[in-house]
C-alpha cells in the first residue's frame, strides 16, 4: 500500500480543491479525459489518505446501510464534525486513522467500494457549481475540470472516456440526483456570504437533520413537529418506512426552516396563534411606548416648574 503523505484533492463537487493541481480547462460532459484507476497502478489507494472527505446525507445513509449500522454508531465511529467549507453550516467528514488513512481502505482497495462517498466517485474529476440568488431569481452554472496530482498514475493509463461516461461508470449520476437538493441548500447559504450567520439553534438543527436521519425521524414523530406542520398521511407513512423518502423530506424541512420556502405547510391554527401572539406583543409594545411618552411629558413639566421656581427666587 502506498503511504503517500501528500494531501489529495478529493472534495465535494462545488467545493474548493487545491488550485495548483487543477488543469486550466473548463470541461463539459462531452469532454474527453485520459484516465484509468485499477488495482495494478503503482499508486493504488494513494488517494485514500490525508484527505478531507465531507459526507452528504446520502453518503452517510448509503454507507451505514451497507455496514448495517444505525446513524449514532456510524457517526461516532467513522466521522468527525466539521464546517462545510466557507459556510457556517456544520457537517461531518470521514474520520481518518492515526496514519491519516481512510478507515475503509485496505491493501486490496476500498472495502465499501459500492457505497463509497460522492467525492471518491468524482476523483480525479471536479465540478464547479455556482448558485446565485437575487430579486430577479436564481442562476446556476456548472462545469467540470480535471485534477492532476503528481502521485496519481491513473493519468498515464491509455483509457479515454468522456466526462459523461466517467459519471456513468462511477455512479455519479445517481449520487448527484440524491445530493442535489441538499447541495442546493448549502450553495444557497454559501451565496449569502460570511456576513449572514446562522443562529446556534439553526446550526444544531441543520447538523442533526443532515447527519442523523434516525434522530430526525424521532424528532418528527416524538415532538410537537406534527402539531406545527401539515403533513398528509401518505407522506407520513412514506417517511416512516423509507429512508430515502425521509432524506428528501428532510431537505424540504431544511429549505422551509432556513430559507422560509413553502415546501412545508404550517398549520393554519399555528399561524393564527402566532399572529395573535404578535398582536398581543405589539399592543403591549404600544402601551409601553405610550407610558414612556407620558413619563417624558411629566419629567418635562417637572423640569419646567423647577426652572420657573429658580427664576422667581432670583427676582
Ligand atoms: S471511502 Fe473508499 S475510495 Fe474513498 S477514500 Fe475511503 S477507501 Fe478510498
Ligand atoms: S490512480 Fe489515482 S485515483 Fe487511482 S489509486 Fe492511484 S492515486 Fe488513486
């Protein structure tokens, strides 16, 4: 097994990669790359250490299902909390061993190959994904690029394929489809820039929903969640029994709670109760303002009288 100490550039599509290893060409799905990775390359598994592999909710779900593990145990054994790059959104990355190696790598390769994370599927292809929101709507742009690191010998192999074929070969289409809504949330947040910060409760909620679907399910069925949101029985049935449906629902919940979208409907009576509460606090605030005004008037009159008294005493 190679023990490269170089830091490799596996990263989530749309996230920063070491620029010095990026080939300066914008690629499309039809662009061809010359690359092949297989167990006989001299660098086999060199890219599975000293890496920063952020896990999407779908990555976590897929890997822990393959390992037959619940979310708590998987998170504890195989992940480390981190912030999703250049955002204040907390997430998790793969926890490396004491030698900086991925916990799933062996001499024979990746032990979770069929369920490997999205970033491992992309490598050595990167994708740039821009999302910009403005009053006129939102714009998106994506393109691909090739990451060429000195230790990666796959670029010296003869095989040629288009990015489209690479995506199909690596199962990226399916991963992207499953990650899409969550990635859009992260990109949307990222587009607000560092001046907009998430409150601590919002960060905690984002972390719980994005990393631990078991806890999110418990939160739905064992808290006041269902008193607040209007969820039909068919959806409830689905999210109770199907983790993919639960994950998709979690993205809708995040979108509506973080960005105020209409993905989830709040119960009418809750809106009325909130409006009534606001009305009461508004009325209280008005009352308080009136009292303060009257106090100011009284103070002003007192002061006036005092000044006049002083004037008269000097005459
Ligand atoms: S998950 Fe598999 S492919 Fe990805 S770094 Fe670990 S061993 Fe390598
Ligand atoms: S060829 Fe590249 S991707 Fe394949 S094992 Fe070597 S370093 Fe990793």
